């Protein structure tokens, strides 16, 4: 026990640092009385690798403590250097295991030893304290790839607000759906709907499997207009096939499914497919009844918009939704899916408005594709436009005028997107540039040239164009292009090595003493570039791995790593750790962007809390390890 005067000094120090600043004042003062003070000379050891765990964890008061791992070859690898306010040695608190690192004073230091049992008493059931300590533990772990720890650190934490709980609770759907047979007349179905006061009826087969749905809109549009007689068979006017889900889906999952398919009803079946018994119906009204923030309303506004300024207003509303979702701690994976749906809808509507302004209809079918972050469905904030256009092949004598039509269309679209808030691309990687508005054959030749005649420019463009995603028009053109790309990739291995070299150009962004690597000149001096130094290395690694494994249709970086975890189970935990780290980095960048009303790309490290710096540092180890994997797998050590 220490004297009260010393206890107050300990308290005055600890109250400024997490997780102690998350405790009640009286509780912190109580544990401060039980803290021991350790004085260390340079080189003194607090604990060694292999030591039995003791009853304390530690906080640096002054000086610095080096944590290092000793390899089987007796090589010491620095894992972290802790300074004032940093917590270390929490393995006994979190895992109750012997120490796996050695902690040594880097200079003359003072360390507080916090009794674990006393701390547990005052922090019991405090999820914020637990979250911080888990993060600190993982940051100071040499080999942190355990699924349980990663999920605690990188997946958004358990819901702690009423709205959060609502979004991710099981959807409350109707468990006694009203149905009719395929042979029923529309009149019989309508009478059932009236008697039950419902807006839809599910058409089922003899096994009670759902085969179609009839809504009030169908009756209004197909019967009241005289298109079909009231006695017509229901299968003549029903919408088919239905969209199904299995029981246990959350409100958020149901909402997203409705957004994706532009529908207002989901059929719940025994196994989640159309080939099993109908057990319930989730309606759009069910979702709206439980959700305070409603992206469906935003999408409706986008679809109704007839002018760019209305599109801009709807997209700005989506920014408020984004901010609200982040504040409610909604998982970032769900947020990106929702905002991507909105961004794509904005682009589609901008194209539709532009088409109405064109003097004639398009001469041939075309596809508008998104590139870069929108192509990967990772665009949360307003960023630069990156897009391209593919049109069907035409005779050589028609090519110039066909391209001219689509260039004019693209200029109108890009102008609208700029007014909405998506800035023009400084590098002019937009469909309004003749270089990025071509026929399908020209696009195939372009990608073939990039792959087979690789140079620095080709690799730079590959980092943008290989993440394309169909937005509007004829999807088959995009599928043709994808097929052609993968056929060409079979002809070379050199291209992958160039991509690998590019993926290694930004090493993990920590210096020798675990300081953040910041910009050295220009107006960004001393700022940390989270995009180029942390996010893009993961984006580049995921792209390379997914291309090498010939996986089509998976563009999102986190999804790519999850897919790689399935393909290569030997490295499953590393891939999952990369996915978790990427989500954390995207969330961090987005929060910074909303806070400072910019892209969130540059961060002033000194403005971050200890917890934020810990979380950010923890994301860098997967970058280091995935780059090591790439270096070996693609033989990049001596590849210049």
C-alpha cells in the first residue's frame, strides 16, 4: 500500500490516459492507492519471455520500455517501444498466459505496476475499458493472428445503443403469410388480401414453396388498367421468381436485400431458397417500422430526381446517414454496402438524365463502369471521379462518330457528378477522355497491352482499371472484358511480379522506434498519409492475389481477403487479419474526413488519442506480413 499523497500523484497521472480515464473518479483513486512504483535503469528488465505471469500489468510513467521477441535463432525483434501513458504486460490480464515478450528499459524509466485483481474489481463490465486493453494487448503481440482476438479488435464491437441493437436484431417478419395456389384467380387472391388487410399475397406450389408474389401495385397496374381481366389466373400477373432469405436474418440484412433488388417484400423460407417451404414474409413496412435512418427514402429521392441539384441534395443526405451510422457503431461492412448502393444509384440517375439531354438515342449498347474506390465499393466520402465507358463494336467507318456520341454523353455525366460533389479526376481518368471511352474490342486490346507489355505506366493504370465494376447499361460487355483479361493473364507471369513490386512500394508505416512515418515536405509536412501508407498497400495486395487466383466478381478489398482465406486456408488468419485491418483503416479515414470536412487522407497524429494511435498501429502488422508473403510468393526480393 502506498501513501495517500503518492496515490494522488498516481491518480493525477493515470486520469489522463486510457483506459484509466474511462473509470469513475472514486474507483480510479481507489486502485491508485494499490499501485507499486518501479524505478528502472537503462537495460533493466521488467519481465522476460517465458517468465510465469504475475499479478500486475504495467504503465510507463517516465522513460521508455522496449518490448521485443526473441526468435529461435536468438535474434531480438523489436515489437513496440512504450512511452509515457502506454500500457504493457497485459497478457496475464487478458489471456492468463506466461509472457511471450521481454520488456526492458530503453532508458532510465519509472513504471507503475497495477494489481490485476484490484483493477478487475473497478473495471468489471466496462466494455470501453476492455476494448482498449484488448487493443493494447494485440498491438504488443508478436504473432497476433488468432481469430478470436482479431474479431474483438477489428470487427465493430457489440451494439451499445438502442438504434444499433435495432439494426442487428433478428427481423420481425410475419410468420403466418397469406398464400394462394398458382391456379387461383386474381379475384380470389384480391378477396383474400382485402379480408386479411394486407398489401401482398404469396403464390405457392403444391409443396408450399414460393413461386411468385402479387402486390397492390400489380392489381393497380395490370387489372385496374384493363390489361388483364379480374378472373385471370394469378400466375399471369405475379412477379416471379421471388427473393428469399432464411430465418434469423437481421433488420439490416433485410433492408440491404430490398435495396439490392428494388423490392418491398422478402419471402422467408425454411432453408433460404425458393425450393423450400414458405414460413414468413418480411415487408418494407416491417423494416421502416424499426429503422430511424432510412436509405430507402434516399434511393427513392435519387430515382425521382430530374435535375442535378436534387441528386446533390439526396447524396448530401447520404453523408448525414453515413455519419449517423458511424456514431451508432454500425459495422463498416454494412455501411460500405449501403453507401455503395447510393453512390451507384446517383451515377445511374446522372446517366439517365444525361441520356435525355442527348439529341438521339445511343447508336449501340454500352456499359458505364466505375473504377478505383467506387469500383471496389469502398467510396464512402466524396472523392475524385474514376470511370470509363465500353460500347459495342461497330464498323470501322462508324467508330469515330460512335465514340463522339459517347464522349458527349460522358461529358454530361461527369459534369453532373462534379456538381453533385464528385470532383473531376486530376489525371483525367474519366469516360469523357477518348482514352477511356472505347469499343469492347479496343478495351480488350488495351488490357492485353497492359498485361503483356508491362511498364511503370501500365502498372499505374492497372491499379485503377483492374477494379472496374459495372454500373449502367449492358453488363455482358463487362463480362466479356473480364473473360478476356483472365485469358490474357494465363499468357504471362511477369505481369504479376510487376504488380507485386508495386504492392511493396509502401512498406509498413512505422519507423524503427515505432513512430509513424509522416510526410517530409510540401503542405502535408508532418502529416500521416493513411491512404497511400496504410490503405493502398492492402488494396494492392488483395488485387494481386485475387487476379493470380483468377477470381471474378470480387472487387471489394475486405471481400477479396475473405475470399483468399477460403482459397488458401494455410494463411487464413493472416488474410482475415488483413480484412479486419482494412475495415478499421477505412472507418478511421472516414471518421477523420467527416470530422475535418475533407477526404480524411492526411492525419495529424498528435491530435489522436492514445487509443486511436494504438488501433492505428495495430493495423500495420498485417501490412508487413502480407508484403512478406507477396515477396516470397512472387519472388520479388531481387526484382527491380
